[in-house]
C-alpha cells in the first residue's frame, strides 16, 4: 500500500523540520514548502492526499493558497496551522475550504489524530459515489430527494433527518461522536440541540422499524452507530 502524501507549508524552518520528521516517522510521505508560492507550485507539480498549511506565510498566505488549491481540487483535505486564535480567522479558514484548524502551539499526537480522522471520513465519503442510491439494509436512501424507500413504500425525510441519516450511513458500522453530529448539523453541541437530535434519532429508528436488521445504536458516553445487513 502506497504512503499517504502530505504537502506541508510552513515558513518557520524549525517548525517545518519538526513537522516533516515527525510525520515521516508516522509513516507519511512529506513534501515541505517554505512559503505560499512554493506550496502552490509543488501542489500543482505532484499529487497529494493531504495539505497542512500555515496561515501566516511570506509571498502568499495560507488562505490564498487554499483558495487556489480548491479551484484545482475540491476534495483534498486541508488543515490550517496558525499562531492566531481569533474566531474570525477560524471562520475564514473554514469558508475557504479547510477541514480543520489548529492553533499553535499544538500537540503533535493530536495533529496525527485529526489527520487520520479526516482521512477516514473523506475515504468513506468517496466510497459512496451516488448519493441517490445508498443502501441501508432493505432500504434505499436517496439523499438529494430526501426519502427512503423499500418495495413500493416511500418515507419522505426532513432536511435534518436527511443530514443525520447521511452522516450515519457514510460512517456505517462505526461510532460517530454525538458532539460531531451536533456541530455538523445544528452548529452547536449544547443541551437543547442534543435533546432535539434525540427526537430525530427516534424518528429515524421508527422509519426503519420494518427492517429488524437495521439498528441505530446508542453508544453510551460517545455517540451513535448505524448497523444493518449488508
């Protein structure tokens, strides 16, 4: 199996070297760029599975590089690294297409966990080529049209039911953290949103009651897991 190729753009030579050696030790293939212009040129001259971009770089900043990368590749995962902790920077980073955002100084092991989590998620999403034909047990889930169907019976779904089922479906047989679902769909993992999600989980369970092999499991203290007969 080929190594995951990561482009690292970091203008601090010490930080760049530390990142490169640490990620190499974890089994990744690393290409290092020392400014934004070089980062984009290297991205265009090779194929990468992941990008780690420092925000504050000379010649071209990380946000600009990310925007250029997104024009060429809408799917490659991007994590921003920055010394800034302003909420506005986080929002801007997410708007230009970042998958995650880490503020310096950060724990290297946490970076690895985030990289692996993003790679798992993007890999799972890419395996589902047609959002209109997602099999869940005996049911066929149509994401774009927002319904599930079995035999000649169709159940229309609300927007939140659709998003919730989609997250569970692309992560089938794996636990999805409760807070991650809440932040993705509701925007906040507060108590009231949590109670709202519980209602939607109950509705989804009701919709699948005709197929006893489909189960949305409550993983205590963690989240939910969708399982079904394959």
